[in-house]
């Protein structure tokens, strides 16, 4: 995974920090899982969808999604690429919608109440 901002800076340590991988992925330009490459340069994937999402409109709590990178955009955070292995394997994560489903799926609940 190459960061399009700092990952092509020409500064080795910066590129090492922001670029991760490689991950083996398939796909093609005319598929649902669209990936792209430049045949003049080889067949290494150069472009890919940043996320995938499936939302059944009859039951929003069955929605699923995955992010190409991770839950954090900070390179030093352990969540910088915590979803990439799942993304490369074609897997998705649940995306709960209703308050009841979110409450049941949550680990902790923080309730804010206005002060008097």
C-alpha cells in the first residue's frame, strides 16, 4: 500500500513509515472488486477501491463494510492498517445501524447528560 501523499516523497524513512505491504490482491478493472495496473510497467496493482460496502436496504443492521487501510490515518497508530488483511482477503465487517443494534454490539457505552 503506497500513500499517495507522503509515500512518494523521495525521502526513504518517510516512505518506509507511510507505505506498508505488499499485499497480494487480484481483481480487474471491469469487476466489482475493481483494481488497476499499467501493463507497460507490469501487473502490480496500482489502484484499488478505498472501501467496500454492502447495505441491504430492507435490514440496515445487516450492512457490512471494510476500509482498505485501517481505522486510523496516523502511521504510528496500531490501527493504521488494521483492516488491510481483511480487505485483501475479500472480507467485511458488520456495520450496525439502529440504536439497539449499536448498543448490543458495543463494548462500552458513554452517556452524556447536560449539566444543571
